[in-house]
C-alpha cells in the first residue's frame, strides 16, 4: 500500500540529531537555548539539524564542534533512540546518540549556559517536548 502524501510528508520532515554526552560520573550535558531563539531558556541536548547531503552522524559531529568546540569520532556515537513530534507545522524526527568519549572541554559557543546533570535531574528541567520522552531511556542507559 502506498501513501499518497508520502513525498509531501518527507519534504515537511525536520531531521535533527542530538547527543547525550556522558561524563565519567554518569552525568549528562545539557545546554540552555539562548534568548532570541525559538524555545529560549529551555534546556536541551546539544545537536542540530541535518543538512542536505549529510549523514546524521556527520551532522552531529559538525554540530558538536560548532556548539561546544569539541571533537567527536564517528565510532564514539552510539545510536540510542529517537523522538517524533510536531514543531511549527513540520514533523520533527529527533535522533539521539550517546557519546562517552570526545576531545576537548565543552564550552558554550551559542547556548546561554551548560549544565552537567544526573539523568533523574532531567525531569526537573524545562526541556523541549521532543526531548522529554528520551529521559527514561537515558536513565536506564547511564
């Protein structure tokens, strides 16, 4: 069976990648969205949009370099889970990877702040709706 609106749905898809960076103490790094951006003030996993022609892993490596000034090898990105949600009239598909090894010290390049938190502490943070279903899995993984 074919879906008649499949090409239009694919064009309306927003593919986003994010990383749960886990430190040696089992804490996860989140960043706060800056003023002037959609969802300003919310805490999120670092990452961003997959550009045309990019693989999700290449996009995440690029985004982590841009947002946190860290280097990550493809082999250090472990696919964990995904979330699906509607965002501003588009369908958001968020792919979350777990990363326990990187080079450099994360520094907020665009975010208002960075924060290392235990997985259970994520429940107490104001986060984008697409990030919320990912918390339970992270609790189990970390």
